[in-house]
C-alpha cells in the first residue's frame, strides 16, 4: 500500500494493483492531458491533469464501495474502473471530443481497445478481473456503474471539487463525505437516504454555477473553437495523418504538430491559441434571440462550418476567420436516483423542487457564439445577424452586449 498526497482529498491510498496500473503508459499519459482544456487561459491555476482526477475518483470510489459494503471483488472492479475511466481522452480532454467522434469514430468513454491490450489487459487478467467487465462499468452498462457513471457519481464529485480548487472559483462546493454516507444501492441502481438530499442539491448547484463560470466560459469556448478548426484543417491538408493516432497524443505533442502543420491555417490558429491572441466575440446570444429548432437540428461540426462559411462570405473575409460555436442545449438535469423516505423509495424530484429551478437556469445559460479576429468583429456581427436571423436585442441584451465588449 502506498499513500499519495492529494491537495483535494488529503491522502489517497493506492494498493499493489493500483500501483501497477498507475505505472502503465496509458495512465501515465494522463499526466500530460489537461483536465480543463483551455480554461487556464482564463484561470492561470487551472493546470491540473486527468491523472490527478483519476486518482481522486479512485479514492472516492473506494470510500463509497466500502460504505456500500460491496464484496472484495466488487470493490476491486469499481476502483479499477474509476482509475481507468479517463484513459480514452484525447489531447486537451473534452476540447477535442467532437473531432474524436467525427474523425476517429469513438468517444472518450469507449476504452475497450485500450483495456484489451497489454500491459493493462495482462495486469487485470492476472488479478482475475475481466477487462470487458471494467468496460461495462466505465460505459455505464453495469449494475454498479452508477458509482462512477451516474447522477451521484464519484467522477462528478471529484472534478467539481478539483476544478473549483485549481481555478479558485468558489462555486464547486460539494459535500462529498455527506453524499457518500447517504448513498445506498437499490434494485434500480444508486439511491439516496433522505438525510442526503441537501448534499445532493449542493452537487446540482455546483454543476449549474460552474457551467458558465468555468466549463462554458467564453474565452475557453473561443480557444476551443480555434483549436478544433486547426485540427480539422491539419487533417484535411495532411491526409496521411491518422486521426486515431492523433487522439492518442498528449497536449504538448498535438499542439507542436499543429504549430508545424503543412496547413497555414492550422499553423496560424494553433499559434494564436498558444500565444493567447484569440478571436473575439462578434455575436453571443441566448435561445430567446435565435431559431433554436433550426440551429440545433442535425447539429455537428460540418453544419457549424457551413454556417461559418456563409457568414464569412457575407462579411467579405476568409472562411477560417469566422468560427461558429453552437453547444448542445443543456439536457434536463435529473438525479435519476430514488430517495428512501420512511421505507419508501420516491423520485428525488418529488422531494426537491430545486431541480426544476436549476434546469431553467441552465437553459438560460446557453449561448450561441460567433467569433472572429478583432478587426472583423463588426462586419461579422452584422453578417451573422442576417445569416442566423437573430432577433433584435432587448434593452437588457444591449446592456449585456456593452458589458461583453468592455470585458473582452
């Protein structure tokens, strides 16, 4: 047993199996994959990695497994899955996820190939653990999957606490100890004791407040959009590039490849992100000002680029100088857990009216962004309003627009 000092949880215990897995290249690579993509362009302290997060998730999974009185084999399965759950991430974590799905045909949750090859497969099988079963836990298809892949999962507890710690944003407060003490297993999966409702609500509030402040901060979204186009332009200009191999790079290798790309567009965009000479917001509007059904129908990278080309043509500039960022509308936040109250299981929504309020807030936080170099911002704004048929701003919208332009 080895004790590892962690700034969020204090001390994390790693047994012999965990130590062997930690020493594999797949897990060590996570030391070089940023947890929050380009959030460090906003919060300079946000340089933590998927490696630290994986350790923290394993730690919380071990605590919860003991609390739930799982068998030794079940505890081992859950903690291993928690440690390995992020090995499928590409460079800069969620930043490159749309490209991974479009060009490599997988998401970061799909880790079966990595778990079925040595050395990980050999280590797991040597301990009597099925790599396939670990995959089902990570993918959310196992009866114990809710521990690391669900509404009250330890993955979410750790990243909210960790991201708040490293960004310095005081919104990621989660009472993980109370939550773990209150979680139960039911026939349908993870449930909650009635005395844990407030702790569960704190997690929901943290998710809601961290979304605009950190995860969807406009500077991060701009850098992400620039980086994604740089990757796409590189793949288009250098056909010999293997997208799957690119997804196995770490942050530094991927950035250096783009900075030296044969594509001048990829080189320029990568250098801009690297030096933080970013595009600016030409248009940044909520759902009340756009035809939501039209912009979200068949939404993908290709559609965003098509809209971007139309705007660029209307503005009279190069197509790569316009980036369109249309995030999916936030899904309805539901805990998907049942609360044990007086020996009866009821849906959390029945005893917590807060969830509906938070869902309304999350929807109001949604923004469609159109970004361009500072010198083209006005022309792109007018072109985007025409192409997207954006409604005229209200007085409140005008105040927000003025504030945004002041704060850029």
